[in-house]
C-alpha cells in the first residue's frame, strides 16, 4: 500500500484491510469485488491483484517463503521488496534499494556507478537489516530531495557530492511524461432508488458513472471536479440525466449497495457533487 502512496493516506485503508482480510487465507479466498472495494481510493489497482495472487502462492506453499529467490517469485514483488523482506525478516545479505537509498548513493558517489551495485558493495553483511533500515531512514529524514540536511548528516565527510557542492543536483531527474488534459462528462441517472453504473474504462474491475450515450437525456449540471490518473489530468462535469432501458455493459444498482461495490474514485467524486447539490440520498 505504501508504493506511490503517503503513509498518512494509507493508515485507515491498512486498518480496514486487515480487519477484512486478517491473513493470507482470507485474502486468497476473497472475491475480486471484495478486494477492489477495500482498495478503492488507493489507486494502482494492480497492486491489490498482485497482493492477492501472492497470498494464494503463500497458501499453496503452506508458509511465507524465507529464501530471497522464493520471496522475489511472489506476485508483485520486485528486487527492492524482496531484499527488504529477506534482510529485515530473515537477516539475509541483500541490499534494499528504494528511492531514498538510490538518492543517498547518488550523492555519496557524486552520481558515479550503478546504485544497486554500490549498495551491495557497501552492505553490512553481518547486520543487513540494520544497514538497510539506516540507509532508508537517512534518505527519508536527512538526505532529502530538495534541501538535504548536510550539516547534520553522519556521512557528510564521505559524501562526494557534498565535497563538490553538487548534492542538490543529484540524483539526475528523470524526464516525466507530458501531462495530457482531458474533459469528460459523467451522468447521474437514477430511478426508483437505483443508480445506473457502467464498467469503468479507466480502472479495470471498477464501476463508474456513465458518460453521455445514445438514449440518455442530459439535464441540470450538478458540479465539476478535477481528477488525475498518472499523467492524465481530467476535468469532469457531472450532470443529471434520464435514460430508458440500460444498454449492454450498464447495470442498475440499489443506492444502498453503492458502498459495497468497487466504485471508481471519479464516480465517488461525481456522487459528492450530487450530495453538494442538495440531494439527501446516496
């Protein structure tokens, strides 16, 4: 959950997730609907699916793996996660290189060499857990991205970037993809205590408010909001609408079901516009 998401945002999700799925057996047996409903709002939903697939692998093995290669083979686990778990949980000599560690090493070496190879060279093999956690903490609290606290850094005397005055220039910034700006309209269509939803085209496995379609008659505007997904920036206009028979791919849900299904973040924001317009339901 902490990949690409702030700790403060994760905590309530983490608590609810563990209450719903207290162990790998419960997570492995969960339906996709239940899984995505609990994950809704965190984004990057492949993480949830990988987590469940890893739980199923663990259940098939009968226990959590204790060898690096077996940890690395779990769904969704990369080099960093495998090294972190192997070193901290099992004391195995693998350097965990996350963004913080990569930044520390880039400055220590003044941008020379490969960060992963350098980390393996520096690793304290007698206590890899302590070394990895110290490096991550150094990057998170002292060797900061924009304003590194070099005056209190315990390794400043060994830092080549500090010596050359280049610490604020490192690591070199990756070029981000250009932001794509998109405008969309979402429709709130209700009938007899039910609301019309469609399978989301933006986030697989989720339900969304429909966009304008043949047979829908658009009414009053309820509001608008902005929403970003990776490098796409959306401006959504939310309007009431009426429609006849639901077309293939659409489905009527009782309004009381809305909190029990995987609903896209855009749909949740759209329904907030409905509430803010003065509606009392939903």
